[in-house]
């Protein structure tokens, strides 16, 4: 797995981001399991996987927050105070 750029991740849809989070967390679990059982693995992959999961979750959170704010603005326009 190569390090992905944040600009590459931005182009993914929300569904693709969720799928990538699941895949990466599964990979991270397998790496930790290999470490615990003293199997051969590349230690830098743990760091890269953790970083990718954090980037994906951050992007998904920002998108959902932005979407929620837009829905609130629409409701405010439809229902005057």
C-alpha cells in the first residue's frame, strides 16, 4: 500500500469512503495481529494505515457536517420565525 494523497481521497464519494474505512481498519487489525503473533510484517504499514483511517474519517465527518448545515439552512428558509 502506498501513501495516498489527501487530494486523491477528496475525489471519492461518501459510500466509497465508508468502504475504504472498513477495508483499511480490517487491514490494520491484521497488521496488529501479525505484530502480536510475531509474524513478519512491515511496521511502517501500521502507521500508514492509521493515518489513512484518520484522513478518511475526517473527510467523511466534514462532509456530513456540511450536509447537515445545508439542511438546517433550508429548513430555516422554509419555516420563518
